[in-house]
């Protein structure tokens, strides 16, 4: 924690993430407007005291939609990364510990998934499942799984030959007990770093899919969808695209800075440095 607090980038990223989480959780109390209901008589109003960030093409308060979009982005990041971490960790741990044909087949499957650009693979999955925010989240989560498989497998391969694992096996500890008690704890630090960076990637990829029309619909306060349905008004109402774009950039930057700081703080090779 001391190393993390001395890392200026991590502190800046942490403050951005905390502000993002606060806005996401407090959205219903921060604004009196409905994020889905609009008034065409107030469409495309510039920023004013009544609408601090202006309104969109349907007369909806932009600040309200950004606040509720933060809540939706937080849910996307947690659910997508949570699914990828759980599935990828179990897959990688079993593959690395069991070895043999299962490890070989698992790694070839991972290599095939990594051979495709992640966004292209997600688009392919959504083309099969159908466009929706839920399917976009599922596609982004599946695409992220191989990264966690390879990460945990590499940790397991390094820990498996250690004496304490051999001692646990000699004492009669079962397969899952050895993995859970003696092997997987060593993957916690790299998983924490990867998951923090993965939240930023999940938010960015989901917003990209929504921008392409493969995610959230026009009524849903999702930042990528807000960008997509405001692009034709960019010249006459620049705020309708500027603020959602800045929101995506700021949140992704915050998680990336925090992830970099966590990596530096948790890396044992850097602990001797000031």
C-alpha cells in the first residue's frame, strides 16, 4: 500500500476510479431527470444552469444520461471481468496442474482465440447471438478469457514443482485443495493487475460495440450508444458527442493508471527500489 500511494499515476487513477464509482452509485440522487424520458421541445439545448451539459437530440438531460451510463459501465466492467477471471482462472489452473493432453488442447484452443482480433471475434459472436447489450457483454467476456487462462497457467507451472506443493500432495491433500490453498493464491497479484486493466478494456470494447449498433439501444444510457446516436449532430451540437467521449476516455485512463500502479507495487522485483 505504501508503494501504491507513492505512485503518482496510481493515485491519480485511483481518484478517477473513485469518482467514477461515486457517480455510478449516486446517480439517482445527483440528478432529478429520467435518463430515458425526453422532451422534444428541449432537444439539443446547449449547456445551461438547468442542463449543465446540455440535452441530446431527444431532449434528454445529458448529465443525467452520463451519470446513469457510469452505473451501466461499472456493471459491465464488473460482470465481464468477473466472468473472465472465474472461467479463465479455473481453466488455466486445471490445464497447468494436470498437464498432458488436456493442457495441450487447452492451449491450442486459447491460441486459436487469440489469433483473431478481440473486437472482430466479439462482433462475430454477436452476429450469431444477436445484437443486444447482454450479448455484447457476453462476447467481450468470452474474448477476454484466454488472457486469464495463460496468466494463471504460467503461475501454476511455476508453483507446481515447489516443495510445499509436493508436501501437500504427500500428506494426501486432494486436487482441488492443492489448487485452492497452495497454488491459486500465488496468482492473486497478477490477476488483480490484469483484472483492473481488464475493466478498462471491457468498458471500451462494450462502448465500441454499442457505437457500431451491436450493443445497447438508443434509449439505454450507455456511453457508446450515446456517441453513435449523436454523431450526426456533431457540427451543430458538439456537446452531445464531446462529453460521452470524454467520459469513456477518462474512465479508461483511470483504470489503466491504477492497473499500472498496482503492477509496480505488487511486483516483487521492484520492492527494493525507492
